[in-house]
């Protein structure tokens, strides 16, 4: 997006990076094991996913200063 704005004539300058907390960044799927416990799926498993849990996670984002010409 910064390149597209610069192509439109805006003065775009990178000011650094920061971290943001994204509420649904981490997604975990679980299956029900034969003993009834929830376990993460194994590679090649054909069991259906019985529960999906989402957790917050950090994401590194770039910050830009945008000036109108």
C-alpha cells in the first residue's frame, strides 16, 4: 500500500515498526481422542475437528508517515 500511495503523489516515509495485539491471531484445532480428551490433530489424521480455539497474538507492523502533497 505505501508504494501505491507514493505512486499517487503522497509523501510516504517509513517511521519504524511496532507490535499490535490481534485478538484472533493464533488458531488451534482440537480433535476428540478415543479416551474423550481433546488433543491437537496429528498429520494425516482423518478425525473431524471438534473444537477450534482462538487466542490473541502479537504481530509486527510497519509504521508510515503519510503527507498530502
